[in-house]
């Protein structure tokens, strides 16, 4: 029976062949879940501590032995870091809706994808979004979709490049939720899509749209990706390679020279060696080399968040200006741009192959 075929008698919610006392069964549908990293519920100490504890306790993120890491995390890191992170979040907080920009933007993406899917498939597809850490949780969203009759679900981690601390942990959480279900839905996870033509066109358009009103063109574009420890690369995580390939494909899409965009990495945490060069150091070096106007884009982030609005727009900008730079241009994330939504829908439609026509 296809997902578009009604399983129940109209208006009754019961199977046509089932006895009268059979529990109501909703009509079969397909669910689509857009999954992003997460957000604290507020900027106060305890909200930040709950969020950071969940985030930094994930062994996909910090993979040290729990017996060694948890005492350090709970007794040292989480005594001070919630204040620092809370201050950073407060500087970019959406005060009108009393939530983080990541939550605002991800909701907007979900609403626009819902409109596109409804136009294509009517009521046969349910679209929702979830967060790996914080709310709405992966478990609550998947459970709700199953209750709505979604027997098949496309789970879409919103990370163009695959990374074990991002894509993998999002999928882990989805599968952990399925482990608790008596009747599991069929599920497909969306793979990395950094090379998808629609994504690359949207990424390139975001650059040209940002550059278009500028009277002075930046002499260098820096593609700043979220960093991970270097040993992740050595252990087989493809993230580093996919980031560099994203930069190369973006150069090709824009029709620029190969050296027009530099790849760097940001958000270092902890004492060990991370992927480099570090964005905050690299932009300072560019200023010392004589670059007076640079632009920075963050292709690993699909929605503006604390790492872009605070770290790039404040810390990294300040590093460039302090070293002698004069003009710093930030290219916003793709957020809910129409071409980005179109790219997400293209990718979803590909994953729906054989489930819906």
C-alpha cells in the first residue's frame, strides 16, 4: 500500500477490515525531518549549563573516556563556560521571539519546505524540524510524526559536509529513538550534499548577492568551516576533505581563480591540535599581508547561529581589524533564501524516490 493510499475508512480512523473496537489508525504518510545542531532555551546560567552539558557529554563531540572527561566537564568546564557562552548568545539573541536565531531560522526553513512539499504532494507529507541538543528534541519530533501516521521518514541532517560530530550524532539520536518504538517507521538518512548542484548554485548566489552592492570588492574570500580535532581526519572522518572540495566547487561555480578563496577552520575547543589554519589567525595574517577588505563565508552552517553571528561577526572581524584590516564583509548563511529552500526540496525529492511520485 502506497503512502498516498488511505488505510482507514473516511472520517472513522479505523481500518476497513478491522473490528469496531480496533484503535484508530491514521492514514499512512511520509515524514520529513530537518535536523539541526541545537540551541539553549535561554541565555541564563542554568539554561546554558543544561545545553552545554548535553552537547559536551556527546561522545561524538568529545570522545574522551567518560570516566576522565565527565569530572572535568561537570566540575570545571561547566562552572565557567555557561557564563561565557550565555554572554555570546545574549549578544545575538532574537529578543522579539525570545529564542536563538538558529531556532528562528530553522523554523522558517521548515515552514517554507512545508509549503513546497504541500504543493507537490498535498497532505501525504508531514514536515517538521528537530534539534540534536535542546528543543524540539529529536525524540519528540519523531514520536509525533509516527503518531500522525508517518510510516516512512526522511531524516535530513542540515550539514552539507559529513562530520561525525554533526551528521553522525544527529543520525545516532534518530536511531536511538527508533530503538524505543514498538512499531518503527522505515527511515532514510540524507547523505552529505556539499556537491549537489542546487546547493552550490545557492551558495554562489549568496556570494554574488552580498558582493553586488559593495563599492569596493573584497580582495579575498575566506571560507570558514567549523573545526574538529586533526585526529578525526586521521581516523577516517571525511569532513576535512569535503570542506576543501566545497571550496573548490564554489570557486568553479563562481568562475573565479583557484586562489580567490581560502579554506580555514574556527571554533577550536580544548588543548589538542585541530584542523587548520585557524580562521581567527588567518584573517589577521591576511591583513598583515596588505589585504584591506576581505569577506568571510561559513559554508558548513545552513543557518546563522552563535558561531557565525558572534564568532565570525565579532571575534574574527575584530582579529582582522586589529591587524590592520579596514573593511570586513560577512556573507550570511543560506538561511531561508528561496534558492536554498529549493535546494533542500531537490535533495528531499531525491530521497523520496520510490516512496512518493
